[in-house]
């Protein structure tokens, strides 16, 4: 194990029927007026919105509502809502939704104190102050409910970038897996693929960090088994609960503890894809990119790739493990070629240069634009 520090200040309240506890949590934190951030309205249909409003209202908390966050959330809306939060004088941000909503809420929390939100993404400034963020999770995927990262797309520049700050850890996150039973199947699948990619970004760079590697293998096996169970029964609460907790653990720091570096180059490539095609969900893009990325880099840490194939997929060879993963994605109905997500050969160079826009990518191997084009060709 390499030396590491671990500190995660987010309180997690997990389980069936926990959504009504949000009012207590917000009030005990001293907040009296909050900005509720949400997406397109599904939380009205599954009853989460009503439960949240009853709970916070019971404690006399005033709510300003902000709707309209979309997948691959955009800078323009975050800036607009930061101004709204400042004008309304809110003292907390409540995200009710999935990763896109939570990331937008984090950006608002920091943006209230800045006139240049994109400057955080460009690393021109650091977050010194942020409003407290609270979460009621409705989609398990990004792990943003228990991490310090936020991802946004700047539509004008066609950039999908991220930034991080300890001030952005949510104060508390409520995870009730039962509210996710109404999700469209594709969202469950996209979330699961995203979780696998998050764990693998660190796991595949490892070699001797047995405690963390064993945890990561258990997380990946759990995700695979639970998605198979959910495909048979979308309302399987046990499967929902295990998948939800695995998603949170994949990004809260534990799955990377003691492993010196991570390789996020596959994510960088996918973020380039969704920056150019905002309609492509992160998990859908990763389902296409992850297998070809692994095939391209398999010889850069072959022992660890072999361990992954054996311990996660029960196969005797790396290629067989990659095939097993791709077969699972197909079984779940995820896209497996660039054509499935509307991308042709003419766009590969644009994607490659977009992926490298922030600088070099890759830890297993530093990837050039030519590398990115070559690996993407095998996904056409």
C-alpha cells in the first residue's frame, strides 16, 4: 500500500423510507432558506418531491425551486442559478436527483461567491467558500453524492471539464434505493457502466494494494450481479440497494485508497464525446469506449488486467474478460459501437483533440491524439 489520507465528511442516510429525514438534516445544519435544484420533473411523478417539500416545510425552511438540469449539465444554467441563489439570499443548496443535479448544485454553492464560475474549471482560482450542499439521491451512478467533484459542460466552448474542492463535499446525502425502481432501464444500465468505469480507473493501475484491490473486485462483481438481477426484476429492492451502495463506494475515496495513481483517460475520451454530443449519456459513452480502451492498454499493466479478468469475470485470459464485459453490456442493452451513439469515423480526430484539450491524459500510458484515434477506430 502507498501512503494515503482518507477523510470523507459526508453523512449518509441509507435505506427505504429515509427521504422524509431531509427536513431534520437541513434544519439541524442551521439553514433557513434553501435552493432546491432538480431536473425535468420525474421527482414529482415518483413522490420524492412531495416528500421533500413536506419534510423541509415542517421545519419552517423556505424553499426556492430551480428546475431544468439536464444530463451533461451546462455552465450557463449553473451561472444563472448561482445568481438566483445570491439574489434570494439562500443559505443552503438541496440537490434532488442524480449526478447532473448534484454537480450543478455544487457549482451553484461555489458560484454564489464568485463572478467567474468557469475559472474554477480552468484552474485559475480555487474554491475558498461554498454554501452547504445536501442531497436526496434518485439515480445511482456518478458517486457525486459523497465526493468533492463537479463536472459541467461549457456549451460555448464545447468543453466538458471538472473541478474539485473539499468545500464541495455534501453535508449529507439521503440514499433511498426504493425511489429508483421507477427509473427507465437505460438509466440503470448507464449508471452501472459508469460505476464499473470509476472503479476500474484506479484498479487497473494497481499491483500490490491487496486490501483495496479486493474491495474493488467485490464492488465490480456486485454491480454485475445486481444489474443481472434487476434485468429480471426492476423492483428487486435488495439488488437496488446493493447497486446504490456500490455506486457510492466507487467514488467516495475508499476504492482508491493506497493506490498511487488512477488512469482517467477513458473518461476524458468519453467527456470529449459528450462535449461534442451532449445527448450522449456518460454511461452510454463509457459502454462503447471502455472495452476498446482496455484492449489498447492491456499490455501496459498485464498482471493487473489478468487479475481483473480472473477475479471479476472468472476467465483465464484478458481478452476473454474484455469479451465477457462487452457481452454483459450487450445483454443489458447498452450501446457497444460508436455508430450506436451516432458517431462516425469523420469525428474521431475532433474527439481526440478535444480529449487532450486540458493536457496529456493517461497513467498506464500517456495517450497522444493518434492513440485516441486508433483505439476509437476499433469501436466503429
